[in-house]
């Protein structure tokens, strides 16, 4: 079944009162004890909304080798904690996807509480209506709180978005962490980038597979605690930026891995 046919059938299913898609929320986290409990509570509150068009089956916090109480506080807030001691943002995302079991959709968001779970219906809408296969939440199109995006983040995202447009024909304004995709579609992409290039690899591989990528405006909050692993200092920003740009180019020149199971 093609992606467009799949989207049409899913949209038709959503219109049926007997069918409600399930979703797993995946939150990679490294030393986020100050905020992870509140974030999980926010996600669970959104999942309890009567008019949410999907059922949140579980919230998975992937503890990516934290040396603080991230895992314990996530569990206390009601999340399922997935230990992934091998460092790497992409590795944590993939571990969460594989642990999510038999759900229809995967929702990804960062563990620093910058993403706003209340915006989830905005991301779900294009996918559930059959207009998109991968939906990302644009912070630059929406409302970013003062200080939430550093100048190096803005510049890096702008360059990455332009490179994705040039090489893959994907028109985006931002490369955010907050996104929604069907689980089977993600696992079919053959993702291989295990560090900070994961978000751009997902977009590039999706385009290569003929999936429709869309963005919606979202609210982005200033980090509530802890230190950013990407933009916390100039060296980290340069390292992450180099990996992200390299991933975009590499995807153009290499085949994806075999689909994950």
C-alpha cells in the first residue's frame, strides 16, 4: 500500500467511532531530573483530554545514561523508563521507538520541557486528515519564548532547512524535535544516525521514501532547567551542527539500513 493510500485509509478510520489510533510519546532524556517529571505530567494530562483524536498508550522516557535522578523522577510521574546507557540522541530515539510496541503513531519530543505537549493536536491534524505522513512543529513559524532559541540554533536550523530543500525538495522553516510519524513508516526508513543528526535523517529518509513532510506552528518554551547538550556552549553547537550537516549530505550518497523491526 502506498503512503498516500495508507494516509487515506487512516483518515477514513479516524472518522469511524469504532476506530481510534494509538500513540506512544517518546522522550529521550539525559540528566533532566529538574524538569522531566513536570513534562511527563503535562503529556499525561494531554492524553486524558476527551477530545484528543488518538489514545496515548504510554509515555516512554529513554534514559540515555543519566547520572542524576532522571529515570526515577520520570517513573514517579507515570512514564515507562527505557534504559539506554549508550549515549546518542538518535540511539535513544530509536530505542524508544523499538520499545513502544504495537502502536500506530510515534510522537517525539525533547526532555528539557521546551516543547509544549498541549500543541500535540496541531501536529496530529495533518496526519490524521491524510495530508501528511511526517509532521514537525516549527518553532520559528510559531511563538518561541525569548531566550528559548540561541542565535547559533537559529542559524544552524536555517542552513539545515535550506540544505534539505536543495537536496530533497522538502520545504521547512525549522528542524525541531517535536514531531509525529506512523510507527511502521519510521521503522521502514532504516535510520542509522545515532547522534544529533537523527532529526534531519528522518526528514531526508522520509523524502526519499516518498513520504509527505509538513510543518505546523507551535509554541516553544525556554528550557526550565539543566543545560542544553546542543546549544549549551559554542563547542557543543559546532559539534552538533557539523554532525547535522554531514548527515544531510550522507543520506544523499548512501542507502538506508534495512528496515528496523
